[in-house]
C-alpha cells in the first residue's frame, strides 16, 4: 500500500513481495531500464524486468563515479530510451544515488523509481531526492531530484544478512535522534531485534517531514546530516561502510553536542550505538586525511566547518565549529588521540 507522499512528488509503497505492477505504479512507459548492483539486486531486476533493459553497475561506492554515469547513459542511448520512459534503480544507497543522478541528467530528466534492497537504502538514501556521485569527496557532484516512486519490499529487507541490518540501523537510529524519541527508545529496548516494519515506517516519516519542509536543504533539512560531517570523512579515509561511519560520526557529534548545546545523552547514545553492534571509535585512520576531507565537505559555509548538534533527542541545530572543537570531536572517536 502507498503510505506516504513526500514533497508532493514521491509515493512510498511499503509491503511484501512487490511485483512489476507495484514497481510501475501509474507509469506507462514505452521502455524500462533497470539499473542494478550485483547479487540480489541483479536477480530482482531481472525478475521484475524480464522484458526490459537491465544494466549492472559495480557494487557499493565503486558505482558512484562519472565513468559509471557515462557508461549507463551510453547504454540508455543505445536502447533508445526517451524522456517519457522509466529508469528503475534496484540496490543499496549507492545504486539509488547513481540512478537518481543519471535520471536527473540523461535527456535533462527522465522518470525514476527506486527499489531499495538494503535497510540504509530504504530509510535514507532512497528517500528525499538527493542524488550524486563521488568526485574528490563523497556526493560532491549531484542533483536534487525526487523519484516518482519508492518501493520498499519488507520481504527483501527481512531476508537481509545481519551486517546489512546493522549498517541500516545506523541511519534509522540517526532519524530517531533528530526527530523521533520513540524510535530511539525502540532501539534502546530491543536493539537489532526492534520490529523492522515499525523502524522503517518511523524513520521514513522523520525524513519525509523534514524533506517536505526543506527540499533543497536551505534550512532544516541539514538536520538530517547529524553524524555525517565527520562520518563521511571517516568513511572515505578509513574505507569503512557508510553505516559504521555514521555511527562513529554520531559519537563525535554527541561530544560536540555536549560541549556546545548541553546535550545530556552523550553516554546513552554511545551505549545504544554499541548495543547495535556498531563502532563507537574509528579504526586506525590518518587524522590529516580526515581533516583534509572535512575541508572539502560540501556542507561548509564561508570556509567554516558546520555540524549538526543536539540540545536534546529530537532537538537538532546547526552550528559552526572551530578547530579546537573539531579536535575534541575527533579525539572522542580515537582519531588523533586516545578515546575519552
């Protein structure tokens, strides 16, 4: 069933065992092209699009580069895709990021639907219309473009291996920290055994409300970057999964929140993150590499690093931070010094 409409443009379907009719929704394209990642996404794409073009791209972040964008666009041209046709991105967050960007630039815009096959894709990457690829820094080249439809198949998510559930839990927990204390409580009580349907629904509703108020991230949408400023830098510098990096980034942001906003839940937050099996300190990482990436962060303004901090659970704000504060945040996650 369709449960949400985001930004007046994206219809979100949540259910089990989606078929092609669900994927298409009200679209009546002449041609369909599925952009898929290897493994389960490729199997789903071929099952749903048996008579469609299926384009396989590299797994994970390896897909998010301009060379892959060019390859996909050339393939779409070869098969005669037109602006009234449909792209369907099947896979994790990297797949939907890439597919959405291709949809934004191919023929200056083509309809796109997403079928996220990971929890992080379902609760975060596929929701909200941010697309992009990595050129020098994570998601530094991209576009805002809502998908017309997002199909979240709970049967696919419930079959995920535990490590992928854990990575997605980081983004779902982040949504709770910035906008839904009940979701934080849910994870605190149940850990990774928290009911998946409720987690997905609550996390999407947080993001939908924020995106609906600020699609182009000129204000409150920045609150969704909680844990991401340092998290993105650690992700690239240490080569770790996005969910693990966001968990580390939230611990760092928790320290800054305590320092600058009187946040009283720093220890509680770290305890819940650890209970989910997520890291609370960084693996051995070159602090200079992390700082260099922070200097190229797309959220910087006027040459100043900006971070989302919490005054309380569900009460985010964006602040400028000086070098001493960044140092304290990095030290809290064992970068450039021992953890505190």
